[in-house]
C-alpha cells in the first residue's frame, strides 16, 4: 500500500496535510458510528458531483479524469408502481 500511495502522499506533503488510508469492513455498528459522526458535524463527506443513474457512463468518465475534488456520486431513485 505504501508504494501504491506514494503519489498521493507526496501531494499531501506538498500541501502540508497528512494523508492515511483507513480500511474498514462495513457492518451495521460501524455504519451507525459513521452516521453519528456525519450528523454531529465531526466529519463531512465531500461530494464533487452528483450524477443521475442514467449518466453513469459520464460519471465514470469524469472520475477517470482525476479532476474530482471529492466523491463522485451516482444517484439512484426507486420508482414505486
């Protein structure tokens, strides 16, 4: 992982910020804790752009450019019939 993250760690150091990977295995308890942190404002997810499901191909292309400054989100809506 250290070798794979060399580029991002170098950029972070250049900007004077720290960078580290966090590995999680999602489960209900962890997701509940994350939800609490978000709701309390302790952490704030950064979303760059939100694409509708129909624009998934465009979302992926945008992500691949490497210009996103946060998460690229694909919004899925459920239709009730």
